[in-house]
């Protein structure tokens, strides 16, 4: 079974929606116009219920099937937010807001889920209820978490959730997925080494914070190389080294390190947190200073449920005739919070040979629309078949 004919017919219209969203990118929770466009379209399609303001600027639409006796409720989720990047695509529908850009393809995700919502509202060829979920602030703001905290899953009795992301470098419209841990937990840390500043020509009268921080930058690498089991994935990167003085002749009183930790399991995540603290305390004690470590937990590991992943892969095969095993991704994904609350699966759809997501020349590939929309629609129809 190839892509649905209806989406081949709707592709031009959905492309126009996508390009309109592309021209008007909004960052984090500021997705006011986008949410308004989404809500208006859902209303036009004849959704049974539309609620805005879930998770601040999130939108939820409810589409009841021709039958609902199965009692099944499936959530289909897209993200709506853009990135703080100056667009360099030169497209005639490029961002009209300098410094904001749909560089992760969330314009495409929103347009594709709208396309599926239009089709599902027209046909209602399923026994159960579809809840379409449009979330803000995927790019670091935790919009998915806020929608969950607003009680979305309970309010609509959502039983399973599905998500999709475009993927540059994969053939257009081809799918890839993996069961279990898929996207990494993304944490951040701040470390302040406090010593005793002083004259650079009298180091013996100081406690040199730059020496402590430098030792720490190297020692933190041993969490991955010496503490973690080599078969487990972990990244510890120090990304900022800021001294309290930048003079040539002053030993700074303190150094502020910043960085990120990426892990694929709760065990690795705890290991990183514990070891960062122990290493920094040890270094501070060795050199006579102090270390103040703050570990900020970001998105958890995104884990695909076994059964739903198998189903999602079968649906992908029915749409495009293939579904590869996806590699692990050390980036984070806010959909992790929804998958913590409900079983479900997250799939990648090929964007063709384009710039990578988050690059100023990236653009969502409109040729992926029929495959993406078909996957959404088939998830609903095959998971909640009539009769
Ligand atoms: Zn992104
Ligand atoms: Zn994204």
C-alpha cells in the first residue's frame, strides 16, 4: 500500500500551509500565531473539540471516529516552535522575523499533522478517538512536559502517543525507527571553582582557580573513558570556561565552567551527576579551593515502547515499503515526557539530501508530506480499525 491518494491531492495545499508557517517562525512558548493558525484550521476541518492554552501555547484537537465503541484514544503529536537562528536559505518564503527560523522542520511537522487531521476529519474511518497534539517549546523549553503537567493525558484519556521528526540525509519519505532508548537525556551543569585571587607574579600567595578548573576539564573526560561501561553511551562536554578576571597579571578568584551531559539510560545519567560532583570536590580539596556544582536535569531519555514501535514500523512499511533501524541520537527530544506517561513510538521520516537540522540553510522537504501524512492517518486507521 503506497501513500494515500488523498495526500497526493492535498500536497500543494499542505505545502502552502507549511510555507506560511515557515515565513512566520516563533520561538519556545511564543507560538501565538502558529497556535492560532492551527486552531483555526482544526475548526475549519470540523474537529469535535479544540482547546488552546494547554502547556501555555499548545493546542489539542479531538476527532471522533465513525465508531467509538472500542474506547481507544490515540494521541498524535507535532511540535510548532522555531529556533533563534538567522535564516540563510534565500527562499522566497524565508523567515520574515530576523533571528528566528524554522531550522528543525517543525513547520513541516505541524503542516503534516494538520493534513492528517483534515483527512481524518473528512473520513473518520476508525473506531475510537484521535487527539492531535500541537506543542510549543520543543527546542529546550519543555513544552511537552508542560502539556503533560496540564493533565492532557488524563483529560482526554489518551492511551498511546506517536511522534515524528524529519531527518536530513535519509531518502525523502523513507522511515527509520528503533525500539527502546532512542534520543538522549540532555542535562547541563554549572561548576564554579573558587580559589584565592592575587598577583600573577606571586602565585604562591594564591589558590589558583584556573588550575583547578583546567584539571577538571580533563578529569571530567574520565567519566566517559574510565567510569562508564564502554558499551554504554555517554557524552560529557565542557563548553564554556569563564574566568572572573581577564587581565594578564591577575590570577582569577574564580572560574565558571558550563557544559552538557548526554546519556541513554537513567544509570548513566546518575553516574554522570555523581562523578561530576566527586571529581570537582576532589580537585578543589587537592588545591585548597572549593567547587560549587549545580546539575540541571533537562529532557529524559526518550524511550520507544516495544509493541508500539513494531506497529509504527509496520505502518511505515505499508506506506513506503520500507522501514530501517534508526541509529541512536545523542540529541534530546521533548516527546520523551509524553512517552514517560504513555506507551508509544517516535519515528524519523527522510528529508532527503538537505542541510542538517539547526543549520541556517536547512529547509523542510515538502516532498515528504504525502508519506508523513499517510503514516499519521494509517496509525489511526490501523490501530483502531472499524469492525
Ligand atoms: Zn531541533
Ligand atoms: Zn526538531
